[in-house]
């Protein structure tokens, strides 16, 4: 916050201390830390709420909670049932149960999967890296491709390219993820088999280092291409709308009156302002993207959270399902936190008190 | 400013009133406001009994100019604008076609989607226009009757998101303060949960009936409409015509429903239309993952069942997927068309 | 002036309005302990620049904004105490005219519904009576009766403002609060609406609270004037007394900025002119009204002294002790420690300037200046009275 | 002569039909001179300014007439050449200070852009030169202001930043489109003083677009009154403002409440303003002849048919009206 006026004995209103280049420096690290602190507290509260939601879901499911937790293996062996009752303290009064549940989740114990007969947290955490890799790779590429297409098409709003981009963005949004995935599998499986259509690496290859990375990349081509098609469509649509809106603002007319070249006006002024809503959308888009990733993993057999979700649905393995919901909510919260802070760095107007784009 | 007919008053008539004449402190003629008299202020009076002061006989002031344009009804204006936009028109036609095929199709085609028609993986031919699936059921029958589940879930889920979103958004936007902060925290909480995952958990726990699928999708995707409604209510609440209704004595419910909501509807209707397409996609994903209503055929279900045989039986996946694609595309284009036709002239 | 006329219709005592801005702690004092009276059937002007709190005061009187403190009496009814049905029961007695014709009419309603809505909400008359009165109102504000079925976007700016005025009169109110009714209009339309307002005021026996930032309009339209700055009334008097010789440096500064170039302007600028802005606009301000110019304070750092920090006559006393609103002449109030000196200094400057302009008239031989009152000339060469409207 | 515009006609095309927005406008400004273009909204004053700068919005185009800047005919220049002149030889100040600056770029850099793109001085000196300019327009502590953002400035101070941007490449002509309309009276007076000082110091020619007669009287030495796209009167400021010849100009002056100081100030209350009935006809509604004939009290058949031409009267005061010509009203 540039002008620290609300401290009791505020000195004469001062501007941010003059500093060198770089937009970030100008904000003052104190104000950024305060904003991050506020948002962090907010995120922890959200996480707690998700845990409580999980608890409520388990207890509101039809039937005895122990049955629910045991899932498909339920009722087969009395020892398991007894062990579940003891672990979750199901015979205790409800508030006590919530406390036990929250305490165990906080200590990293998300319960035990009887189908995979291993602790849920370990099971899930092993599947997180491939999903994160797939998502971050796809989100970045989708953002780059989408924004570039959107910006280019906003240069000449009713040119053929612009109509093409609009059509692409509509088609990208309208096609269901699993359908696109399967169509790509069909194309690259049957007619142009240059990419593997299943799994994450050649089981037989056993490559090391760079070769291994390349192999994973080849395997990731189709799943990420599916995600990119979907998300690039949304980015291009928003980028085009945001650019057109900014190009009609007064400060663009001022820039032109200063005699700046059209590209300088376009990139130097319009794009800088147009990026802000796009950053916001990237944050909000992370949740739906994760959902898309789950489906794509199921289609392409990518060993991430998606496959785990698919299997645990079949086995009605609630601890795993709820664990995944918690972990993915965490990932979304972290993503929102990052985009919020990125938003503050770009936009000098955002004060400390006010929350970021989500507010 | 709309071009208006310039009916010129006869210049002679428009001569201004003699400055020292009526303009000065002439005592008011006839029934002045206080003549009407009011029962003692505190005492509540039945609304319709109060006399309406008719004010004074008094010549109209010069400079009467007739505003322009015939008084067309809003619906004709809406239709005119909507039909002018090609995308909207195409969308409306596409959606209509999909709805018709889904409602009339099963009756006309007459084949039961669950009935084994012939050998599995039959390629599309005259007999089975869309071929058969992995157990030999007719894909065309599946597509026709599957649409009923997908589109109805899409419509009703979108209605649910609209109801929840409108309520939370309008209350948060209008009342502000603590209510706003609390409701926005709730919205933020729901937004953190990836919508498909949340819907999956709900359906898994509470059973994959069509009703539960609709409710889960509704619960997982109302946040956009809520945010949009809140933003519109906060913007309109500050405008003069709402303040004028306050000064005229409008109560909070009337302000929210009769004054603010009609002006807030256009962007909300567009968002709700988008939610229909979003819900269809979500229903597709759910049934693709095997969470749809088992005894109801659905587009996602067909694709989910045949996904492993896509390489050698492409038609089992391509046609149902195309059905989803076309209906979602139709709804999207219609909502784009709505956007242009509905945007108010307020700006 | 019969006895009934010096009765006060509207009495506002110690009115304060505060805004809490999300993000910056502490409340912004938009209106600070303002008191004034509006005589029945008279027009009271509230004049001030943007951010002076004049619109917030008006909205508080209309109970659109909840005042932080203070009481508002309409006739003998204390409005601040009322709420819900009781307040709505009084609503027909006081109505409001808004500034921006584009946003003060509900775009979804036809003219007929716009005019009948206030009567409906106040429960006045039957449906047919309301429609008749709506047609009658249109005629009174100079709009043809057959445009009842049209929507606001089919009217021009001036016509929409006439519709807004007709709506305000629909419940035959005693008090009309007009918030910058002509600021958003062009000069020619502005004159038409000002004439309309004065005709309606005279013929309906209305009492008007007139908010504006334009001194020329206020002098033309108002019987009494209160000059507001940073949420306070700095000077209050009858129009005649105030414009003949103000007694607050800020009023002089406003006047000197609103008169055309010439000897008087340069003299007044030297004596009372504002020093150019020094500090940055503080982000915590509340910024509305006709002009979107920022304000340099946020009501937080009240260090007790007079708020007019840019005053050229500022002394030590002004910095420590905040001046009360004192009555320095009968009916003429000023919030300045040096009010008397300011009045005398201003009077001298005025007299001085009018002396040499009268000599110059004789020298040029075409005594152009009108007989009543001394309108101060534009460029030194030809003294004719010059149109002045900010 | 810094700027001379001859018989400029600008048309706006909506769909198939085109309407004249500015008709046969001629004006000229010498070095150090200021011409005020006065008129109600919708009379084409902003469109004229934008056509001079070559910034006409889509749908508007120059139909005929020529614009010459410093002897060079710029109305026929290709877009790229014209762009080189903007900021360098002529620059513009806009009305709404709150939205005319880029909200996410420090103001110093927004000014430096002008110097950089026109290569006025080597990159090293740019920052120093900007800081001097900021000081020249009266912004306190310019060294630190360089890094401040627009939202930290008041309306008046932002308009000063706009002036700096306009002056950075020391152009010959500044077009100010309603520079003080969005400001309060006191701040407006300061900005007009600033413009007058800058003009005196740098010998600038200023084209002031305004609907506010006070601003015109304070800054301009000549005034041209526009009505519905046509110039109806032009002359020295105090001549035009004190005894206007054209009925519209006279109606405009009379219809505004005059601020009178000293005794006898309240007669305003009783006196009704002399009004001009009706409204300005929008471009699509303008018939032949003099556009004002509908609202003019002295309109004759001739006024309805023929377009009055501008006739020079005494002291460079010219008017375009048949009535004024015959009647010879003083």
C-alpha cells in the first residue's frame, strides 16, 4: 500500500521509496507479506472446512459409518469393523468424533484403504506428482497458446483469423474432454501412431535420465494435448474479450495521441491491462482443469489421481475418494494463493486489506 | 441518444413568461399540499384510503418536444435483436433439432437401447445406421434415448444453479456487510472443490439416481451465477433509479425483486444458459466414469462402456460424443445470441 | 411575506454521515456535524466542490443513507426516529430529483409506470386516479401526454430530466431535494430546466434543497446558501448577503475561481487564491458527485485545527483550534476565526475594484453596466456583464 | 500560421447512410495564439479535434477540406507519417483525467515513452528530462513522483501529468479537449493558469475545445461558436462573449445565470432565464438551410432554404446569419 496513512503518528504522507526498475520492488515487501499472511490464514480455514465437509459426508451416507468406511470389504471380517470403530471413535459423541477425525487428518493420516490395504495418504501422495506434472504442463501451454491466439485475433476483430479463433474457442469448450481424448487416441492410434496412447512410460524400456524424461514426455503428449485444447479455448476467448475491452479505453487513445506505434500501444498498454483478468481466470480455472485431468487420466491410463479415483469409485472406497477430494482442494487453494499474489504484483492498485481477485 | 422527431413549437408561443409575473412569490392557487392534511403522522393508515392531491390547474411549460419511436413491446425488440445475430440463430436451431430428436426420436425409431439387436461391433450399415456396441446393442437407439437423460439433467441442474446462485448472490450483493462476507466465504469454499470430484463424491455416497446426479451437478456449479448476481446487485444498488425507489417508499423485497433483479437479469440469463452446457458436460463425465443412473441410457454411459474398443469400433464413441458436442455447442451459441439481444441500454 | 412563510419546513441538526471503506480501516467522515434550516416555500442551496459531502447530506436527509448521528425534522415530524412502515408513511412528503438523467430512470419501466410507482408505493389514490395524474404531470413538465408508453432510452437527456422532475412531484411533496439537477445537461437545456423548476416551485408552493457545485446557478435559483467543504458548512447566509460580501476565505476562493478574468479576479486571487495542491490524493477518500476530482483528506487525521489547510490567511490559532460556525452578522454564519477581517478585506477589494471600473465606464462613454448591482466586467476593455457558468 | 483548417467536412457512416458531422469548418491559429471552439455537446467540436490529430474513430472520415500544420498539408499524409507528427508536432489533452492514464504503468514511464518513441534525446537523459518537466508543471517532489501510479493522484494533478505528456516533445500545437470539465472550479482555474503560463513560455498554439464559456474567457484570445457541425460565429473572445451577433450565440450567453458580486445580487431569483426552445438536431435529423432556423425567433423562409455564409464584420468578428446581416444588430 503506497501511502501508510492509518498508522497512529503517520509521518507526512510518503510515496513508496524510490527504487530501481522492476514492478515488484515498488510495492514494498512488507505489504506483500501482510497480504500473503492474510490469504494464508484464509486458505487454512478453507482446508479445515473441507475436512469437516468430508466428515459430514461420511456420516450422512446411508448406513452405518463403519460400513461406509470399509467400503466393499464391509462386514466381511468383524476384526476390520472393530478396528474401524476404534480408529474413528465411532461410539463417541459426535463433537469428539470430529475432533479425532480432524486431528488424524492434520497428522497426515487420511485413514486406511482396505481394498488397496495401505494407508490412504501414502497411496494418494504417490499419485500426485504425475497429475501435477500433467496439469502444470498443460495449463502453461494452454495459457500461452490461448492468450496468443486471443491477442492476435483482437488485433483485427472481424478478420477471418478472428472468426477462426472464436470458432475454435467455442468448439474447444463444447467438446467433452473424454470425447476429445478418445478421438485423439483414435487419430494417433490408428492413422498416425507417433505417440503412445497409454501409460506414462515404456515398461520395457527402462531408460535413464534424459531418455526417461523424453519417454515420459512422449507418453504425456496425448493427455496434455486433450487438456490444452479444452483450456486454450477458454483462455483465447477471455483474452480476446479482455483485449477488445481494453482497446476501447481512454488511455489507449492517449497512447495513440502520444504518437506511439500501434504495436507499442497494443503490447505496452493494452496487453498489460488485459492480462489481469486472465491471471484471475487461471486461478479459478485450476479446479475444473483438475476435474478434466481426472477424466483424461482415465482415458489414457495416466497413473495419476484420475486412475485412483476411477478405481476407488468402483470399489466404493470412500477414505481414498475423500482423501483425493481433500488433496485436490489443497492443490486448488495453493493455485489460488499463487495467482492472488501474482495479481497483486501486476496490479499496483490492489491495496493490502482487500482480498485478491476472488473477493 | 435516440434520434428524435424535431417537432418545432411555433416560436411565437414559446415566448418566456413575463419575469415579474407568475414566477414571483404568487401564493399557490387551489389545494396546496398541506390542504390535503394528513392524519397524525404516527398512526398507520390503510394504504388505499389516502386521498390523492390533484395539484393545480397550471399551463404546461413551453418547449414540449415529442420523444421518438413507437412504443414497441420489449419482446418484439428482443426477438428483432436476437434474430439479427447469426450465431444466436444457428444456436437456437441446433438446440431445437437436438431437443426434437431426443424427444421424438425414441418413439419414431422404436428400438430399445438395452435390447441386443445383432452381433457386437457391427459397423454402421443400412440396418443399424450407427452400428452396434460391445454387446450388440443399437448405438442409434442409445443416442436417441440417451439424450433425454443428458439434456434433462443439464436443464434441471442449470435451474438449480440459477436458484441457488441468484438467492445467495442477491442477498450478498444487496445487504453487503457481514452477510456479504459470510456468503462469499461459502462461495469461495465451494469454488475450491473441483466440481467433478465433488459431484462424484456426492453421487457415490448418495446413490447414482438421476435426481442425485442433477442435485450434485447443481451443488457443484452455482458459484459463477452467485458471483455474477452479487456483482450486478452491488452495481445497481448504487444507481439513482434504485435510490429513487427507496425514496418513494419501496420495501427491501420490492427493491430486490421488482427494481434491481429485472435489470440484473441479462448477464445472469447468459450465465445460466452457459450453466446448461456445463451441466450436460458434467453429466457426460459422470456417466462416462460409470456414475450415471445405471438403468437410464445416457450419452456418457455409451462412451464409457465402449472406451476400450475405440480403435476398432470408432462409431461406438464418435456418435454419442458428437451428440453431446452438438447439443452443448447449440446451447453455447444460443447464450451468445442472448447476450447481444439482452444487453440493456443502461450503459 | 405572510407569517406562514418564515416557518422552517426542514430542520437538520448535527448531522454526521460516515462511510467505512473496505480495506482502509477507520470511517471516512463525509458529513461532519452539519446543521441548517430550510424555510417553507424557499430554496436552500448547498454548494461545494466534489467530496464536500453535499450529496451525502442530501441522501441522509432523504434517509437513503443512514446518518451516523444528528436529527432531521420535516415540519414537526422527526424523521430520524422513524423506520419501516412509519417512515414509508412519510415518504410522500419529501421526494428527490437526481443528477444523471441516464441512470435515474429504471430502463425496464415505461414512463407511465415510472410516474405511478411513487404514488402506488405511498398508497395514494386508485389506479385510474394515478394514471390521470401521470398524464397531468407530463403536461406540467412540458412533455406531450402521448409518450406515457415509451421507455427512458427513447427520451433525450433534457426530456428524461423532465420525467425525473415529474416523478418527484407525483406524490405532491412539500420538500424536494434536488441533487445537481442541471449539472449533466447542456447550457440551453439547463436554462429550460431551471425555469421549469422555479415555475413548479412557485406554483406548487414547494420547499427545495438545491445541491450544486456551480455558484452562478445557486445564486440564480436559491434564497439561502450554505457553502460546504470537507463535510462541514463553512459559511451560511441568505443569497443576497453571501454574494454581496462573503466572510470565509474558501467562499472567496470559490468566487474568484468562478468569475471571468479581470482586475477583481486577479486581486481576489492574490488575497484568497488557493495554493496549488501539494499532497497526493489519499486513497481512503470517498469520491462521488458531478466531478470526479479527488480530495486530499480522509477524515482520519483530525488534528483539531481548521480543515482549510490551503488557506492563505492561516495562522497558528487556525492550526490548533477548530473554528465554530459563528453568526458574525444577523443570519450570516461563518466558520473562520478571522471572519470579520475576511469580510472587511473582501468588502474593500470589492469596493476598490468597482471604483476603477466605474471610472473606466465614464472614460469610455458607453455606460454599459446595468443599473442594478455592479456586475464585474470581463476583459478590462469592455465592461459589459459577462456570462459566467462553471 | 501554426494550424489552418480549410472547409473541413467530416461524415459519419452508420450502415449505408452517411451524415455530415462537421460541415465546411475553417479555422486558423497563429504561434502563441489560442482559439476556443465553443458549442453544446453533439455539435462536432471533438470530432473536429480528432480529425486534426488523425484519430477519428471507425465510421468517421474526412470527406473534404484540408488541414495544414506548420505549412505541411497533413490531411493527405499516410497513416505512418501522420503518426510521427502526433506528440512531436501536435499533441492532445483529454477530458476525463481519471481514465486517460494507463493505470498499471508509472506516470514517469508514460511520459518517457513520448521522448523514447520520438527519439527526442538519448536514453540516458530521458528520466532527468521527465523529472524537470514534472517540476515545471508544479508537481511536488517530482523525483519520487516518477515512480508513482495514476491512482495515487487527484484529478487536477493527473491533468498536470497529461500536460507534461503533451509538452514532452515540445510540439507547436496543443489541442485541449474539455481539459477542465471534469474538475472543480478551483482546480480548473489552476489548470487554465498552467496552460497559459506554458503557452507564454513555449510560444504554443492552443486549440481549446469547451462548452464552458468561463474557461474560454480565461484562456482564449479568439472564440469560434459551433452549432450542429457548422461555425456560426467567430471573433475576439470578449467581443463574442459580451455582444454576440448570431441569435444562437446570443441565446447561449443569455441563457446562462450570471454570477454577480456585490449589492443587488439577488435579482436573479425573480428573473427567469431567456431560453432557446427545442434541442440541437442530431446529425441524422439536420435538414437544409441554417440548422438553427427551427429554434430561432427571427427565422425567415430564406433561412430555411439557403445556408448562411460567414461574413466578416468589424474587428475580425464574423457571423453566418442572414438576420444578423440585414438587421445589423449591434
